[in-house]
């Protein structure tokens, strides 16, 4: 392989009739995979050990394979490749005798079944598993014994299953919650027209408060390792919504009857009705192209509209909070500290709202480019 070529970590396993390759490369779109009777070549752009780059590798197999029996599946975390052997026999190694073993090629011990599945293994499967373990757990090895690792992998599998079930149910609940808000608003508007807007808060305020509060969990998910990415973006998004719903609308009854509340809730609802179905599918590595396109496209008009509605609500609330002095701390007090909310709101409108909008839209643009961007890049 040419100097300077990057290769991803590749994990391999086998049974009597098939080879299994797991390419540790994230966010791959369309990999270039070519199988021959003697080997396999791989090329793709993705996020690996060296960041987002072009990664390639070439494998020269120990024995012939059937190139027509090569299948692959791409998800957000890896590329899974399955290859059919020409003859159904266990191989002592993956590569041919004259091929040096690269450092990035490793045995995929996750393919071995856990101790809970041992009763389902055939004699040949047990022999195959023991062969792998003998390769890794030789005398004097510092690696943990096989039985302990099988228990650990079983626990990791259960944890992963719990994570998927929890995330699916959370996203489903949120989708149903926003669907309820959207349907109530739509039915009331179709019946009463613009006269329904004044009663939006009374009709769906409690439901909106519930789903917005639950969105705080989305700040915790990346911190707990349940989802990838930083907690910063969901914290900014959810924190802003909580401030708007509880401080700007719930705390000021005169704002609750304004039509802008209807428009703001409509924007929130449309964004989430496209987002949560996408997350439900991705929890189990599934995707529907139209839903993916919606999730990474509807924000383009809706984010600016949402910030515009928030700005109008903040602007109209300034005289109300000057009158009531709610959430303001005035001198004198025992802490010798003052905070005047109307001044804070004016400063946010002047200096904060546009940088916050730019921060959120640039983040979404990067995600959209990564998911929906061009399939191929120039070398």
C-alpha cells in the first residue's frame, strides 16, 4: 500500500461458510468495495482514527471466495461486510501466507457468542470459538481470560439493548407529544381560523411544557454516552426553549393570548415532527431517505422563523417586565447584587440573538452537509 495511505481498523471473524469484516469507520456514505476470488479492496470517505479522511485497504485472502456472495451494510458507526467462501471450511488465518499482517487488522471477538448462548453452539462452532480464544489468550498473556470477557460482552450487549429501547421509547413519546400539540392546533385553526390563536396557550400549554421539560434529557444523553456528539448544542436549543416557554410566556399572562405564541409553537412542532421519527429509525440503524431529507432540510426556513417569533415575544415582553419587575433583583439587598431583566432582554436582542442563530444554523449546516452532501469527494 502506498506511503501516506490511511487505513481504518478492520475486525474480522468467520464461520464455516462466510467471512465477516467490520470496518471501524463512521459516517460513510457510499463505499467503493470490490471483491475478487482472491481478495477485497475498500475505499471510502469517513471519520476514522485520523478524523474525516479517505481510507483504503486491500486484503489478499487465505483461500478463494465467491465475489458474487459479497454483501455490505453501512450505518453511522461502521461498515459491515459479509463474504461467502468458495469452500465451507474454517480458515487458520484471514490473509494469504505471503501477506504480512497489518497493524489495523484485528480479530472481531464481538462476533463470538456470549456465555448465555453456549447451549446453542454446535460442536464445530465451539471449536471455532476455542480457536479464536487460543490465538488471543496464550500462556503469559496479560489479556483477561475468555470466560470473563464473554460475561463482559454479554453485559455490554444488554446495556446496548437497554440504550436502544430507552432511546426509541423516548423519541416515540416526544413524537406523540408534539403530534398531539400539532393536531390540537390544526383542528382549532381549521374550525375557528385566526380566532383560535388567542387560546393556543390554554389549549396546548400544559402539553408543550411537558415535552419541552423532557427535552432536558437530550442534554444528558451525550454526557452519559447514550448518543454521540456534544451536549453544547442541545443545551443551547433546549435552554432557549425553556426560557421562552416558562419565563417569557408562562410567567406573563398577557403574552399568552398573543398570536405569536401560536406561530412559535407551530415552528417548534414542525421541527420536532421531522426530527423524532428520524431518531427512532437511527436508533436501530434504519433510514428512510425522505425522512432523512426532511430532518436535515426543514430547519432551513424554520430556524429563522423560530428566532423571529422568539424575538417578537421578548420585545413585547420588555414593557410588561418593566411594569411587574418579575425576575429582577433590585438594590438595596443583603447580597448587594442587582439584575434587571428588561436590560438583559434588550442586550440579548441587540447582541445575542443573531450570534445564537448563526451558531445553531452553522451546526445544522455541517450536519446536513455530512449526511446529505455529495456522495464522492475529489481526491
